[in-house]
C-alpha cells in the first residue's frame, strides 16, 4: 500500500513540474559578461506566466523593485526596463504565476565590465 501511495505522489509531482512555465531564456543571458549596462532585460518562458514581482540587486546592495505594472496578463515573453547602476554584478529575481495557477520564481545574473 505504501508503495502505491509513493508511486502516486511521484506521478503527481512530476506532472506538476511539467506543467509549470519555466524560464527558457534571458537577455542578457544568465552569467553573461557584457561591456555596456542594458536599459532593459528580456525574459522568455516556455509557457504563459503572469509576473507578480521583480527586483534587481547590484553588487550586494539592497534589492530595488522593478516596474512590471505594464504587464498584467499571462504571456511568454517580457521586456522589463532597468535602471543601470554602472559596472558590477546584477541579479534579477522574479516571481509569477503559471497559467495552471502554480507559484513560480527564479533568478538570473549578469556582469557588466
């Protein structure tokens, strides 16, 4: 009986993971080293997602909330303006909801030299 329950739980968890809209690509790319501070970041997801929160950290300073107010629906691709803060490491954190209602989150980073 325990084996059946364990197998059922594994199938349910695997199905949920497949249904989630994971981050497919970013510009700048994750861990990229670039020479100019970008004016925007692009996030491409495998499926539709509604971003609910984004923040940016530069060189271990406090996180700055990013303006995503222009994006209210479920879409795959986002273009978000950022405030350049000079050379250094930028970390972008995001949260959202998948079209299936599951909460999603992640982050990516890049360096400006």
